[in-house]
């Protein structure tokens, strides 16, 4: 059973986002970004209470901007999904979740050392240029279930 419901269009959309956000970090980096996308679709808390689908996660607007910089800036996100990224996205959607992004809802590239918190959420680890953050204890139980 997949971690979240999805369609072939969701796989392609998620694959495009994974590539746009983390192509320079290789397959592992793209898997971590994909895990954050899946976690946001699972989350019933914080900024993610009304996002249940992959499409809603990718195109979510917060504070007047898209949650993912790649949607706003274009770059690789608007290219076709390639088969390698589609396989990675499907892997995320079906079962894959590993530290430091296993329960992460946020990541960013600080262009400096990772801060210990990000909007009061604890740092869980770093992979190459991206820092990952999961919800503070007791704030988002839905992220820690089923996957």
C-alpha cells in the first residue's frame, strides 16, 4: 500500500520537483526532497492541514509565494519528467523514507551551516547542501505514522 494515494500524473509532477530542487545532490538528494513532499501530503498539522494530494503540496502557496522555489523560478521544474526521476518518485510514494528526511516537512539550502532550528522546528540532519527539519515534538503526529 502506498504511503499516499497517487496517479501517474502525480509521479511525473513529483519527479519534476525532485529534479528541480535537488538534481545536483544526486539520486539520494532527490529521494530526500521527495520524502518531504510525501510527508507534507500525509501531514494533518501546521501549514499542511489542507494539502492532501501531491499536486496540492507542489503548488501550495504560503505567504504569497509557492512553497517550493522551483515552481516560482521555473528552472528545471518546467521540463518533462525523466524516467530516472519518475522511478525515484514512485519509490518515495510507495515506501521509501530515510533519515534525515524520514519525518521532515521542511528543507532549505542556507548557503552556510545549518541552523539548529527552522521556524522553531528542530534540525534533523543535512545532506550535501540541504538542511532538513521535522515538526517539534507533539505538534504533528500524522507525519510519524504509516511510512
